[in-house]
């Protein structure tokens, strides 16, 4: 995995395609369980299927420790990817978490609270459309029945995907018992922009996640012949969609937000047939929640005027990470440093944000990405910066588990 991270992160064409509950996901889940087992970590799964590798040498069981106020310190990330994604988004946080455990052990540290390494399932939402589905269902922020009814591009439901992966959907749902174990969650992640390059720093502490959401726009039309249908007789679903794409760029510019239409489905999808239906998905984000909402309202109103139906698929308001925990991480990072670790907000969503919303003290560390590119094979992190990230995470875990 580590050598994959290094070599695949450098290639500039092709990329990873690891969707939730597919064969690739299964391979990675086995890999994760194997890596945990190799370290003697006790692997469990919550009711959603998120994986947890526990390190606790006692006294008593993890639950007994939790019952006496010694809640776990948890670290990890996800192993799924967007279509043709990079090598670092997700896996870096998992690999660094496992390595940090190794480092603590090598240093002879005995944690005073249980430690767990996690692999959250379906962070990207690439298959079923809702990002962080694993942590949302876990924390009760996504209704399990809604999640199970989601379908992928082939029409396979989430419930059937679970069945194909050998899991019954019967137990799928929130897992407050698992969450009760967690005292703090720290997710290390490759930075997904250029801030650390500009600041000339290898590692940052996160402050907040921008509000963000996904909307589905359905534009109706009428299929007809591309050669024989007069322009004035056409009902071309593509035109409303084109307005959405250009409008998104324009309104985002005016309102200081970002908007992306990165996925589209055209029916019937023939070069010589006028589209009878176009579905486009809008991803909207920005630092200012009011502006994001206003942007989407404006685009929605415009699309509805052309007869489109608009459905909100997900919405996550501004998420602030736990101030005390983040300050503590920053103090640890600054201990022997000449300059203070930067504090960064981000436009990317993360499971740590979902846990933070659920009231679990959560924080994040970002590792510099020299390309500033993410959700693409060009995503990268230098080995030296990854090691700085591991060192930072190790020291944070040492502080949180022994301090
Ligand atoms: C997930 O990584 C997202 O921010 O879309
Ligand atoms: Mn991502
Ligand atoms: Mn990620
Ligand atoms: Mn993400």
C-alpha cells in the first residue's frame, strides 16, 4: 500500500476507481483487516460496515475501559475513491494511522485509553451519490431506509450491493454503542488544494469544512430525429442543462462560491437523437453558507423556469472542528517547531466532519499536496511530507492517549 501510494501518486493518467461495496472495495477491506490483524489489532465492524481495528492491552475490555471514562482515541480515514481518483485521498490517512500505531509501539508507549484505526466505508459517495454515507448512517445523519433505497448507475440498490458483498441490510443502521466508545477522532488527510504549498509548510491543522451539498436537476425534452426535426419544433433537454452549467459558473463567480456540474446522464444518449431527458448533478460549496444557499436558489429557480425538477440529494452546513482538540494538536505540532503549524479551512467533505456534527470531538491534520490537485491521479504528497504527517499524527496520539 505504501509503495502504491508513492508510485501511483506520480502517474498522470488513469487512476483509482474504488467504489463502495464492489470487488475493489472488498479487496481493500480484506487488506485493512489483514493489516490490523498483523498488528494484533482486534477488528470489528459497526452496523454500517465501517471497520475498526482496536489496540487495547487492558485492564479489562474496551467497553469496560469506556465505562470507567477512558474513551478511545480513534484515527483513520477511507479507502474508497472517486472515479479515476488519486492515490492519497483516503488511503494516506489509513496508512498513516496504522504506521502511527507502529511508531507508538516501537517507542514502548502504553496508551491509557483504547486506540482504534478506522476505515470508513463509502466516503466519496461515488456509487450511490451521498458522500460520507458510512459515517452519516453510523451517526444517524442519514436514514438507513433512505440509504438502502439509493441506486447506482446500473440500477443496483444499496441494499442489493450490501447483499452482494455478503452483508444483510437487516442490521444496517446507526450504531450509538460504537460511537459511545469514541472520545476523540483525528483524521489525517492529503490537502486537496494549494494552501500548504503557498505557506511552505508540510502539515496543517483543520479549522472547518465549508457548507456543501449535491443537487439533481432533471430536464425534460422530447426525443426526435437530429436531421429531420426543425429547430422550432424541438424540445431539447440539453439546452436547459447547458444553461445550468454556464449559470453555475457565473453565479458562483458573483457570489464567491464554487459550483461544479461533474456528472451528467443523457437519454437516449444517441449522437443523432434529440435528448428526451438530461439529468445533471450540481455540487455547490463556499465559505459563506448564505451565499451557497442563495446561489443554489438562483440556479434552481432558473432551471424550474425551463420545466426542470430539482432535488436536493445532500446538504452539510458549515462544520467546525473541536476547538479544544484542534488547539491541543496544534500545541503538540508546535512543540519543537520554529514556526507554528497553519490552520486551514477546507472545501472538501470528510468523515471527521460528520463525526464532529454528531458531537464527537474531532479534528484533522492535512499533509501538503505539491500539485494542489485532488480527485485526480495528479494528486500527490511527497514521501518526506507523508513522514512529517505520520510523525505529527504519532505525537498527537501519544499526547491524547497518555496526557
Ligand atoms: C469528498 O471528498 C468531497 O468533498 O466531495
Ligand atoms: Mn475525496
Ligand atoms: Mn477523502
Ligand atoms: Mn472527502
